[in-house]
């Protein structure tokens, strides 16, 4: 039986190490960026197919050492995506982003750049869908911390305005509330919703394989004896 439910700490560590390894491309995400990316996909205005967003995680086309490796790593990603989705629906008030931390004067400081950058990458996959929110004043408020730490324009603001940098912990603590507000705004306009937990991609045999290899699903992870 395939594992289900949230990833264990060991599985999260394995996924993070894989993302940071030479097996992926230079533009591959780390685990915090992946968490932000999947959160944007979970609450965004439209549901996107895995074949559209999975290759973005690896930073481009992938060459896997085996079908087993591709299935295991993709399984981790789908489980984490499902966990975010179900967690937001069942217990949204206690949502917390997955963030790295750094030590400063004996205190742990959350690092939110990667998470926010991942969220922005998720938004970029459906720019027309996100635009109505981004063009409203309330949307500006909801997205402000995310855009501040997740875009080059935001980094310029932080560099030029020290008072913003002084609010770092305030912005980090506000991410959960931002996600809740965005989800509430987007929910009525979502075109479709996932209602069944699944660990395998629902992909047509002639569609691109979600693993990012660039091959058709039937010639890749949907085949019986495929190494790529």
C-alpha cells in the first residue's frame, strides 16, 4: 500500500535534499519555496493540471535515474500538496507556512523570501486568473507581504526602506492571515475543486507526463517499464 497523509519529517528532509541536489536543475525549488508554490495553487482562482506546474518545481525538464525514483519523489509532492489543500479546508485558522529559520542573537528568525517567491511562481502560472485580485485595493493589502518578499521590486523596496525590514517578523506572522484572506476571495471564482485525496496524477495517456521529462505520460511514468 502506498503511503498517504502528511509527509514525515524524514520524508520532508529527503524531498528537500533531492530538490537541492545535482539531480535537479539550477532553478529548482527548495522545500520552503515548494510549500509557498503549492499553497498558491491550492487557494488560487483556478485548478491547474500537474503537467503544467510539476516541471516548474524541478526548474525545467527532468532526467530521472529510475521510474521508482520519479514515482517516489512525485508521490511526496502530491502528498504535500494534498495535505496543504485539506489542511486549509479543515483547519484554516491554524495554517502555518513551512519556513526556514536562522539564528540571530540567540533568537530564531523566520526566513520568508523562499516561501513568498514560491507563492509568486504559483501565481505566475495563472496570471489572468489572479489579475482581478491584484487589481483591487484589498488584493494589494492581502498580497503585500508576499509581493514584498517574493519579487525583485519588493526586494528593492526592502533595500531602500529600512522601516519595512524592521517589520520582518510582523510580515512573517501575517502570512497565514494573508493566505486565509486570499482563499476566501478566490473560492467563489474557482472553476473546479479537488474533492478526492489521491497520490497519483490524474493524467491522460497522451498528455505530458507530470514528472517533467517532456515525454507523453504513456511513454513515461504511465508506462510499465520505463527508465528516464
